């Protein structure tokens, strides 16, 4: 099932975090848990339950997919690797753009002190 | 263990997610757990708590989403809009989440405080279930998960050698030990240890002490140093060994009140002084198959090392028992290729596994039983909460009108059940302490391993996890009912009436409780009937008619045959003077403990058999069979002359005669065991006795005449009282006679033969005692649940019942109206319990006696017990229903 990226935003912070973590390349569950925690500076600490529920949801929505590859030597055969799809990238891009718009509005009302709008203001 | 627990927790999640991602989740959690372990126990506890909460919450959310029909894949729910707009804002949001959780908990606490009876009841139910589960878990942890209380216990193996074709495992010789020590890449250590008994003398009557023998290197192998003082030095194990002793922790506490001043003082063992040099840390055991608790640790001298010892090997990390066996086989092949004809093959067995073997089946059954008990407790609390949410329906509708969402109400219910579980959990821990004390008291002598059960870190993690799971579990159904109620809207204008669906749900819960109680009752009855059968089985002699006194002469005092004969004769003369004694005889041992002979057997002039046989049985006097009431089937017992001269004659057991002398007349046959044995003539065949106790495996039996040098310092004296007298009456006087003869003579045992037989049933009695406790608890909980539902029903339907009575319904009809649902629920529970019983019995088949499992009497009794319990539980509320005053009911409602 593929959905138009614009319809998906806003994404939940966990979803966005996962997509951002996968933007650099394939990754597996435990690495994602750590990545999400690091990105959110400890605010999001998904357990396996919420992480894998989110992953399954993203797979169902076609934003990410399970990488098919043989386990590396010495690697646990149960481990699964996930990669971002083109739809997933679009969704992340759309979410980032949405956040940017929010920030710009906030900036214009002096609610985003540390933010300075860049040259490209619209996606 | 961890994997299994995590697997259980994943059950919170919908099936589809479990199937697709379960394995990967397990893997990710494994890695997380490994990292947390490196950070210490607190990190592990924190991880488990967070994981339990996360899985429970996610499962709840996903199921709720599905119930609402909003399980839309593309719109992940959650704190939408809480975008990454700066950490400060997020921290604020996080705090708000906690504030609202706090509010939920406070609201739940208020509700519970308003209903103290309900709260106490529900929390007590939880506490009972949790205490049972936690107590059994700590036993499981002590026996199955951690049977060797050492950090590297799972890498310890017992090493044996066997000569070529024989399957017999022998204690390894010094050459083998040397060869194995050289295998440094697979074995991190090879350490001989030993055990023996000594007699503690010089302080009144002598007493036996269990002794472990070790070398100084033992401490490095187990990574345990003495708590006080020092270990042995290399000098102290030279030659015959120095007279120095390390006290076991428990012995030091009980005998010396845990005083540090014992160091340097002396202890008299076998009439000689030994110097105390140290105290072992608590829970130090000898890593062998022998689970008997030791009181003293003595040096394993070089002299002793040449004799039979047990050898403990420590596997290197990553090396398995199979890996080591492969290496041993290679070594053996190499030795054979080099032409060593006396090469011995090494064998390794995991010690922890062997120690747990005896209890594994029983503990599996007990774990299953407490699991069911816990479920019954949860169902009960769920039922109570359902009743409570029904009562709170008005309140909830007001909250909905003020804008509360379904999720808010669910959280309120869940907060209540989690709070109840938490209170129950705390109470449960207190009860667990009592439970463990009870386990210790119930523990039979041959299950000393259970003494190591304690509230450990693992137990706490388990208790916490079960508490949270029970909280969610018990809250889940009422929460779903609340959502359903929301969807349906306020069904009744007064908000008092429970819809038929809600009532059906409550009856369903009762049916489930009855089903689990039925399983527990049936298994409990099977175990109990089996125990009764064993206790009353025919052991082959008149065990209830004789008393047995085990006597051990101090060898340093009676060191010549003449001295020993004089002592035995003197003792017998004195014992014959006991009032009420009819006859006495002496033997080397009596069942259920016996001497053994092992070897290949030759009959007459035929060559020795290919397979070795094990023959068990004591050396006895001519009057032994008559006094014990053991039947001679053919031939005769020994004559007095044969015993006096130590003739080469034997009496065989029936089965031995059948298997060894198949088809021929046993009398006159000549038997030899092993190459060098003198042939012995069979003079009679005696009825088989239960040599290993009533539950023991039947063995081939053989009796020899008791000669002076057979076991010079040890004998059992069998006393038979006058007909009609109780043999128990002879016990205390007999002990006094022996101690008066010489306080250094050790009375190893004074008991009736019957009590000795029953003592071998320790495991069966332990199992039956615990199963009975659990079955009674299950019955009480189910009865309480049934009572609660019927009482609630009567309270809700007071007006309806009043109208019915006003319209002329008599007490019988009212009773039928009230009891119908309950009767159906109980019947349904029993019917559904059937397959559950079947499944349970399949799981624990090894612990059950087959012919009992098929006996209909057990099932009928269980049904009768359940029915009577159900009637008792419904009696009071039903009576209340029949005594409703119709006018008052109609007016008040």
C-alpha cells in the first residue's frame, strides 16, 4: 500500500526519527533504538514493542522495507535489516518541509530564537 | 530464561506483529540486555521495567486501535504534532505526560480508598498469587537455572574415565588428571575434590559431620575465598595432610553463633584435635553430583588424592561439553594408536544439569500450577474490577460528558488494576518470605538443593515483571469492556443495569477460573493418590513391625577383631534387655539402604556374562528373614553355622533368580561375580523388597552371611517388639543403651523401617504438599470470584427479584433465577477444563503415574469437590435473594 507523501504528514516523532536514521543506509532494530534515542537526545526511548510496531506500520505503508540479505558471519540469524524506500524519503522530505514552515512561522512571531531561515524557504 | 520471559511479554502484542517481527525483537532485546548487563544490575532492572511497560502499552494501543476500527496503517498515532521544536519544549511535554500519569494514579488511589473492602480483597488475591509464583520461581532459579551457585557454575563439568568398552564411569586416576590438565585450550582448570564423613567427638554423644575435601586451588576454580581466616597451604595437603579445618558458613552460624573467635580453636574429630583456620563464604557447595550439605572443609591430602576422588573440570568460555568429549575421544584414539593397551577414555557431564535432574519434572509441574494460580488470581481481580467499573458507570458518563476520551477512561481502569497489582506485589514479597520458609520446612532431606532458594535479584525482577503483567492482564478485560460500553453509549438510563454482554463476560471469567481450578485439582489428586499408593504399597517385608538402629564403632578405639566382637556382643546383650523387645538380629544394612555388588556374573562353570550386573542387598544373619517378616520363596535362609563360618552361600531375590538363572532350579547353582570371586552356592530365594524405597526402581537382590570382617565398624541392629506393640516405643530406649555403652559410638540412625521407607518419598511428599496448597488456594479464589459475581448480581437485580416475588415467585424459583448463570458457568468451566487437563498431563507426563491418569475416580472426585465448593460459595448470596422484601425492593430501587 503506497500513500501520497503529502497525506502522511505530520509524522509522529518516532516515525520521523526512524526515517532519518535510515536515510544514511540500512540498519537493524537495536541500532535504530540507539539512533532514535541519540537523535532525540534521550526524549524518545522506544522499547522493542513500540519500535517494531512502528517498523511494521512503516513497512505496511511502504515507507521502509526489509532488506533481503544473508546474515554476516557471526551475526545473529534472527536479526533483520531495514532500508528506506523512495516513498519513505518523500515522506521524510515532506515532514521536514512542514517542520520548516512551522519554524518560519514561529520565527516570524519570535518563538524560535535559535532559528535563522535559510535561503531556500520553501520545498 | 530471559528469552522465554521476553517471549511471554511479547504476547501482549497482536499476533500478526509477533509473527512478522517477533524474532527480530528478541534479537534486539538480547543485544540491549547484554549492554545493560555490562552496566550492572540497576541497568538490567531498568531495562526490564521499561520493556515490560513498553510492550504492555504498545499491545494495549494496537488492540484499542483495532477495536475502534481505526487501525489505519498510514496514520501512526501518538503524540502527533509534538515535533522536534526544541528539547526544552519536549522536556515540558514529557513532564506533562508524567503529570497526567500521576493524576491517573491519584484518581485510582482515591477510588480504591473509597472502597476499602474491594481493595483489600483484590490486593490480597494478587498477593497470594504473586507469592506462590515468586516462591516457586526462586526454587526454580535455585534448582534449575542456577543449581551451582558459582559465577562460572554453568561451565563446570564432572570428569570421569572409562576403560574401553565398559560404560561404567570410574573416578579418574592421576595420569588422566595430568593429561587433561595439559588441554589448556579447552579446560581452564581440572581439580580433584572429595567427600567423606567424620564423627564429631568430645562433646557428649558423637555426631556425624559431612565433610568436603579440597585443595588450596579449589578457591581459584570457584572464585570463592574464605570469608574469615585462610585457606589451606600446599604444606597442609602433603602426605597424610595436616589437621586443619575450614568451617562451612551454615555450620559456623549454627554451631559457633557466627563468632570470629573460632579461628585458631580446636575441634575434635574422630577423637583427634583439628585446628580451625577459616570459614567458607555462604552458599559454597561442592561442585559434584552430591547435593548433601557439607559442614566441614578439610584438606584433600596427597594420600587421599591417590584414592577415589571426584574431578571437576572448568570449561573455557565458549567450549561445550560436546566439544570436550570430542577432544577426549581424539586423545583416546591417539593413545590407542600409540599402543597403550590400558588407555582410558575421558567422559564429561555438566554438573549443574545433573544436580537439577532429580527435581526438574516436579518443578515443571509446580511452575505450571503457580502459573494457573496466578491466572486465576488475575481473572478474579479482573472480575472484581468489572463489577467496580459497572458501579462507576455514572461517574464515567459524567467524565465523558466533560470531554474525557475512551483512552482516558481506559487509563483510569488500568491505573486501578496496576495500583492493585503494585499493592499486591508488595504484600506478595512479604508472603514470599513466608513461602520460602514454608518451602524450607516442607523440604525433605534428600532435596537439600532447595535450601539455596532465596529472594535474589532475579526473583525481584521476576516479581516486578509478573506484577506489571498481572496489572495489565487484570485491567485489560475491564478496559475493553469500558470501550465497548462507550461505543454502545449509556445503555440504561440509570446506569446501574449491566447489559447481558457484560454479565456474560463475568460468567465467562468464572468459567475460566473453574477450568483452571479443575486442572489444579485433578493434578493435585493424581499426585496425592500416587503418594498414598506408594506409602501403603507392599515393600516386601513387615516394615511397620521393626525398628532399625544404625551403629558405628569408633575405629580408633575398637581396632582388633576381638575388641569389635566383644563390643557387638555386649551391645546385643544390653539391647536384648529392652522392655517390650521380642527378638533382634544384625545385618550390614537394611532397606532402603544397601550394599552393592557390581560385575560380570558367571554361573557354575560357564564363562562370565558379557554385560555386568548390579546386585544389591545386605549381609545378614540366619534369623534376619524371619525377624523382618520377609518370605523365603524356595529353599531356606542361612543356618547359624553358615553365618558363624562365613560359608560361601547366598540367598537371591526372586527377580535375580529369574534373570540370572533363567528357567533352571536356582537351588544349588553356583554364582561368581567378577574374575577373582569364589563361587557361592544359592541356598534359597527370598521375596523381593523395595531396596530403594517404594518409588525406587526394582533391582536384582542378593544376600550374603554377615561375617565379622564384612563391615567391621558398622552394623544395623533390627529390633522387633512383642506382637501388638509399636516399634516406635523401642527407639528412644535403644539410643540410650547405645550411648551408655560408649558416647563415642555413633548412632547413625534410629527409626522404624516404615519411617525410613517413607522418608525416601521426600520428593513425592514435597510435590503433593505444594500441589495441595495451590489447589486449595485456587478453589478459594474461584469460590470468592463466584461469590462476588452472584452477590453483585443479586444486588443489581434486587428490584427485579422483588417484583418477581410480588408476582408470586417462590423461593425455589428465585433461587433458580439467581443460580442459573452460576451453574452454567461452573459446568462450562469443567467441560473446558477437560482439554486443559489433557494438555497439562501431556506436559508433565514424566511426573505422573500412567495407570492413575486414566482413573475416572480422580476426575469424578475433582468435579464433586468443585460442585460442593460452588454451592458453598453461592449459599449466602442466594439466601439473601430469597429473603428480599418485595415492597422495600420496589420502593427503594
